[in-house]
C-alpha cells in the first residue's frame, strides 16, 4: 500500500481528467455541493461527500503545516479509502458518475418514448356510413290508400241555458179557529156560571 499523500495526488489527477478541471478533488466536491438531488438518487451520497472533504483536509495539513508527519494525522484506513475511491471512479461507481448515468438513462428513455409516439402511424378517421334499410316490396305504398276528405272542423257549441228552477209548491194554510163575538160571550158566561156553582157548593 502506498502512502496517503501519493495516493491522494493520484486521485486528484484522476478527478482533473474526468472533470476536465484544474481543481481535481476540489472540483469534485463543489459539483457534489451543487447537485443537491444526488442525496435522493445516489446511495451513501452524504457519506462520500464528507469523506472526500476529510481527505482533502488531511492532505492540506500534510502539505502546508510544518513539522507534521503523515503518520501523525492519517491512518491506513484513510489511505485505503482514497485508493478504493479511485477504483470506484474507474468502474463508474462513484457518486457523480452514478448521478450522471441516471440522468442520461432517464433522458434516453424519454427520447425513446417520444420517438415511438412520433413513429406511430396516423390512421385516417373511420367514418361510419349509414346502414341501408331493407325495403319490403310487399308493403303497401301511399298510392294504395284512397284520398279521404279532410274532416271539417266542428262548430263551437253554444252554452246551454240553465233549466228554470221549479216554483215552490203553495203551502196549505194553517187552520185558525174563528170565534165570533156572540159565541165568545156565551162561553164566558158559561165559565162564570160553572165557577159560581163550584163556589156555592163549597160553602
């Protein structure tokens, strides 16, 4: 296994080539920061991003701090991770390549669907013709029927007069006895005489 600093320099050169940039690993990190949707599409996106920044920090300490040894700040696992990340880039399994390949496949699929739609033949619209009705030769025609005169409109009938109500039947007169003066006087005297007789008999 090589030392950390040499392996990091090799990774930096590789990033410069694939990204066509002079910044190498720094350019790779900045592109990951711009592609926020990578978190939702690529597995372990955040972990790779943080690890790359950590490796760059270690490299800067070794390169710029005086009196520091690589063994003081790096572990064998750090060197191993840098080497593995180079292998992932070569195998197109690094985060940015996975994201770009996803976009390319999505775009290719859309173009394929559009091409299928464009190549779909335009068939003329089918217009249904009205069906011919069968004619029954034995059916009577209009010439077989006689021309009857049109019925005359009926005259409006006059309103009927109400029948006269029958006259009320004459009621029979109630009998009222008629007593003349003489008869009345005789009856009065008779009543007085009967009363006097009753009084005399009681005394």
